[in-house]
C-alpha cells in the first residue's frame, strides 16, 4: 500500500452544497452530519447543503461547516475499497483544518472538535468586530521585503503557504496601504482574501484567550498518526503541547509550506486532500511539483478514483 499524508482545508474552502452528495450516498457521512446537528443545536446540514456563500462565509458558520464536511468526506472515503490502497502516516491541516487533522489522527473526538471550532469561530468573529481587519495574499515578493514593509505600517505575516506567496493580516487601512505599497516594492499581485477579519495576528489575542478556557477543558490523546503542527511545523505527540499550539495558532502565523516539506522529507510523495475544494492541491503544486495530491471531497472524486 502507498503511504500517504492526510491534509485538510481551512477557512475559505467552503462552497454551497458541500457534502450533500456524500450525505445522500454514504451512511458514514450521513451519521457525521446528523451528529453535528444534534451537538451544535443548529442546522449544519441546511447550512452546508442550502446556505448561501455569504452565510457560509461567516466565521462562526464556516468553521464548524468545513470541519463537518471534511470529516464526513473522510468517513465516506474510509468506507470504500479505496481506503485499502493507502496507509496514512501523517495528518495535517491548514489553520482550521488542524482540528480536522487531529480528529483524523484520533487525538480528539469529532464531538469535542466541533464544539471547539464553533467557539473558535464565534470568538474570532467577535474579535474582528472589535478590531476590523483584512487579510491579503502577496504574490512574487521576497519574504524579507514583506516583513520589512509589514513592520513599517502595522501589518503582520499570517500565513507562509508556499514559495512566492505570503499572507498578511492587519487593520483595514493598514492592509490597504500595504497593498498599494507592495505593488510599488515589486509584488506581482496582492489579492484581498474573502475572510471577515485579521486572522492569525495580534488583533485576535482576545479570541485566543477566550478559546484557551475551552481547550483546557477538552481531553486530547496522543495522535495515532504523525501530526504536524501549524505553529512550529514539527511532529507533535504530547497532548499538552498540541493544545498549547492550538491556542497560539489563533494569533500567530501558520507554517504550511514547512509542514508539507517535513512530510515530504519523511518520504511521503502522495497527499490526500480530504474535504471541500482543492485549495491545498494548488499550494502543494507550488511547494513541490513532484508531489501527488488526490482529492476526496465529493462523490465524484470517489467515483473517479475508483475507476483509475
């Protein structure tokens, strides 16, 4: 069997209708969606299957919705003969996807992770209202130049996703100023992200502090797979360190490129992107074009893979 890494998407992967085809065709996926409705006392199914893009993009909604759709996709995949072709060795996720990866690795229950990400989304949304901000993706600009420009105008580096792509976060006016200056400094493009706040920055400190109280109460176990943390791009096995990193992650940058490279350096050449969208596939192509990414987020993905 081929050794693989599971990778899970973060906020921004949401799309109207996500998971509906899995719910209709896989009892294991149906169970996850039904359980999410019961746990959160909100209609997660309606949100995913019928919600508008605007409704899904609300931080408090998108986080539990993406987690639910991703775990439903994982359970659907695991219930097919395809799962017998691969041996998962690593589990990692981008930002919010880190919670999904911990569920997949058996470090935390789906039920507990779902409650945590709902709270995480609510707290981040509240922090965003107190400190309105934006995030922008800078393409084609050296990291040092981005860092220097950030220091001068009060922005912060939020995500190191892949070579030549850096995401910055900050107050609305600061990010807009950064955008105009970055182009003058040689950036090829600066794209404003479709998110509702200045995530992974010091403006999220109140959200981090509030989330800590909830994470501290949840029981985590040592992961059954090699879990790579966003905060330090290292394999972490100690539940205490994992919890601490999840707390830090709210207001510090994510190291996605380094995390993927660690799995690749350990011999992993095939990554399974499980959940809505194909954002991570695009990033991995830029990190290392030799890496193979297979997507398992919809019924069609499973059908196509089954006949290959």
